[in-house]
C-alpha cells in the first residue's frame, strides 16, 4: 500500500515487526502496542527508530509516558466508519504535545484525508493507489474550516473577526 | 434571518464540488457502492425502496423566501413536484436521480442550503423551536446558539464517524416545542443569578427500539463553555460508545450502561482539561453571529384591528384564527401555522406550487421568513394581525389553512413502507384514513389537543413513543400489524407512551383509534381535560378494556 508523507508518495522506511520476532538493534520497526508495553526499556539500546501501532480501543494514556522515545505512532481505522482514532490523534497532538510522525493506517480512503489532516495525522497508509496519487489535490479541496483543531488553520469565526478588524481599521 | 457570508458560501460550494467528484467516481465504478454509501450519506443521500432520496437541512427550521422557492424548484426540476418536511426540520425528496444529485445540490447551494449533517453517523442538523425569536416569554433567540453549533458541527474532523448519528436540539421557552428530551443532547437556555446566558444540558434521550428520556447531565453551563462542554460529551461518546451493535450504538445506551453519574464524571474530567482552550467562546464571536440575524422592523400596530373584527363573523375564519394563530412577542403581530395535514393527504408534504405560493405570501405578510417545525407543519412568524384575513384567504386557496393544528388530524408520520427500505409497515395510508375519520372540524375541536404519531418501524422516525396516541407498524407473518401506545408526550413533560395490548391488523387501526377517542370523551373529567391528562389520571386500563372488549 502506498505511503503518503508530506503530501507525496514515499517509500516506507519502517518494517512491521511481528510480536514473536526478534528485535534487531538497527533498522526502523513498527511494533504492536502489546509488544511495546511488555518491555518499553528495550528501545533504549536500539540504534534504529521505533514506531508503535496503537489500537483504537486502548486508552492513549498508557502511551503518553513513552512518547519521547517513539518516532512513529500509527493509529488504526479498522473501517473508515470507525472514527475513534480521530480523537486519539487530536489528544496526542493537542493535549500531549506529540510532535513525531502520526500515521493513519487501516481503511484510509481519500475522502477522509482532510479530516485526518485536521486531526493531526501527517502520514497516510493509503489503501488505493489512485487515492494516494490524488492526495495533494484532495488535501486542498477545502479552504474554509469551522472548528479549531491543532492543525492551526484559521477558523471561520476567526477569519470573520479578522476581516471586520481590517474593515474598521482597528 | 441569518445571512450566510462569503465564508459559509465557499464551504457549501466546495462541498458540492467534492460531491460531484464522488458521484463521478461512483458512476465510473471507481468507488464501490459500500464506499460510496458513507460519502453520499454525508450529503444527505439515501437509497430508498424505489430511488435515491435527498434530505436537505433547514437549520433551526428557518427559511427565507428565496430558499423556499429554491426548494420548490428542486421539487419541480429534479423530483415529482413535491417535497416532504420531516420531524427534524429537514425536507426530503424521494425521486431524484443519482446523476442529477450534484446539480440539485448546486442549485440549493446558490441560496446557502445543502445536505450536510442530515445523515450518516455525524452531528445532525441542529434543531430548535420553530417559534424561535418570536415566541412570547422566550429567554432569548435560541437560533444564535443553534447557528454557532451548526458551524461547530459542520464537517467536524473528529466527530464525522461517531458510533451512530447524533442529534442536538435547543429550546429557550418554558414550553418545549423542540422535543429536547428525546435528543442525544438537549439544551435548555437559562439565565443564572448573574443574568448570564447558559444552558441546562440533557443527554441520552432518544427513541428507536430502546427509548429513553434525556437526563440532565449539568444544570448550568455558561454560554462561553457550551462548545467545549458539547465537545467533551462527544469525545467521551466517540471513544466509548458501542460500535459492536448498531442498535446499541447511540449515546443513550452508553449513558444507560455507565449510569448518568459515571458518564457525567467522564465528561467532567474531559471538559476540565479543555474548557479554557480554543473552544471557549468570546463575546466578539457570539456578537458577530448575533449581528447576522436580522429581525423585521416591527410597527406599532393594534392587537385587535378592524380587519380582524370584520372577518371574525365568518365562522371558518374564526375557527382557523382560534386554531392556527398564536400570540407573538410583539403587540399587533401573530405567528401563523400552516397545516401540511389536509384531509386524506400524506402528512408533511408540500407541492412546488404550494411552496412558491407560501414564499410569495411570506414576502407579502411575514418579512420574507418561513419556519419549519418538528410537527411537519410550516409557520409564518411575523404576520401583522390586520393582515390575517387576507392571509387566511390566500392560505385557504392553496390548501394549507386546515384548522387542525395540534388536533387529532395533525398527525406526525414517517414515510413508512411506501418509500422507506427499513419500514415494516405503511404509515401514510394510516394517517390518511385517520384524517378522513376525524375530518369534521367540530368533532376534532371537541376532542381537543391530541397528537397521533405513526412510525412504520421500530426506528421510530414518526416518534410514536411520544405520541399522545402512538402507532407503531410491525410485521407478523408477512402482514402489517400495529402496536398502539397512549399517554406519550414530547414536550417539557416528555414521557413514553404505554402499550395498550396486542398489536392489531392494518384494517383495524382506525377503528381502534376511534374506540380510544370515544373512551376518552366518556372518561374525561371536564371538556378541557386533555387526552394525555385523562390517561395520566386513569392509566391505560379503561382504554385497554374498551379497545379489546370486542376484539
């Protein structure tokens, strides 16, 4: 599946690590939350980067103490209809200040890109090649946003007040 | 009226262009029907028994005359010349072609209306009292807050894939015309001791197969905090609401399973971490929204003008006046309800010609404004009393002056098996038959206030649980049967109705309702004891005995 990062299709430098596979010192790996939590200290001796696939039914509070050691958090959309990971993403970004890579995985389709960007995702494990290719265009489809999120886009409420201020010169 | 600005219009246009692309991808086969389903649902497009159905939002039930004309245009150009007003301040078109849907939405976008937030598991169209802004005694115009919530909820990036749909309603009057207690979140505007506006917040109301009356989760949330508090509720629900079973996925089940205290604590914990964040509403934002609602320049007029005195000699006018005209907060003005429940017709339908004519009458007599209520009627909110006789004649001519508002023939009904793929039984023909049985206006008046609600299946779109008489279609051995409840109500004293006994076949429903009404007329303590009051006083037993004595 194509990976989109920074708006472009890129090759994935992370390899999935099975729960029973040996953890090598080098190389970038993505491991399950269960494996990670079983021995978080194992990361300390690694030279490669580590990412964690966090399920959407597990409280992210369990992940928060370890955020500094993790390079990628991959959140899961088992179906595009299951929106729990949007809340997890916003909490990681906006409440816990996570600045590493936030990856959307699972059934990631083009019509969710804007929602995902707004929730703080920056990397997308896209299901379909055609959706991945359309990413840049789809991401720019909207220019108006009503809700403030951590993505920093000005909301309609704020845009209006700014315009008024311009008009009145205040 | 609320005036959309460039920002609001841009969003609606961007949405239409996105939907056009989605329809194109579906027609080309790039999208499967399953993938397309959630996309079309996010634009109000359902697949019904016979065709695609388009549901268009009428936020907080307020329409301008150009908007109503555009709804008429869509009915005429893309549908079969009529539209159906629903119980949630939406209008539905039942016969639109998929390939023409983007054009229909583009036409609607030209007047700032759209199908966003009318379907799918998102925050649905925000509803309120259809008399908002004009009702006497109202604390303040709830539409300001409905509009703030409309903007907040539209294409919300976190809450567009909730466990299930999510409905919010607001009222600012003691008498609740918005049915807030049967919504996922109900908001009742109040003032605190300092005179600040805020909200009593109710949560977990809803009908469907597991009906609940909403419970108060917080007595008072000051207006500055309303968005953060709503977001806290939604975030708890998004994470912990059940997704394993569609029938247990509404927030009412989560509230019920956790208990209101535990749920309230979860919300409080979440809210305290964000209440001072970006969602805190400052006065400038609220004032900006408020400033874009315009109100007519009311004149100083008589409450009892000569025109009205002269016309009152006509008993038909007098009957309509007594039934369909309500007091306005400004002296000399009235709120006029337009009954979309003529004898023998489907409740809530209006033809393109009627919509055009009503738009013209709104321009002439009601400052260009029309309202839509959850009872599936329309209203003209700003009519000078001296214009009532002329308005009545015009409304009568187009068939929307049936003097049956709040009476037994003012029936709320879902589309039922005539249109809906979920239905087990027909609703519309039951309603039509009942309007014929009780067509005599003197009889209906003598019976007094009585709401009949009909749903064609357990999903309860006709709100049968809260009908004074509720009728629920079920299927038994491939035949249509109907369960009858009595004593329900949707207002500030909301309550679920009680089942009177075994379901009855289609052909018996109207007879059963007649029996119930006859029992009521015999049992009521005085002529002004309403049906629900009699049921409350006596319970269901005497009604049950009457209905089943001969069955």
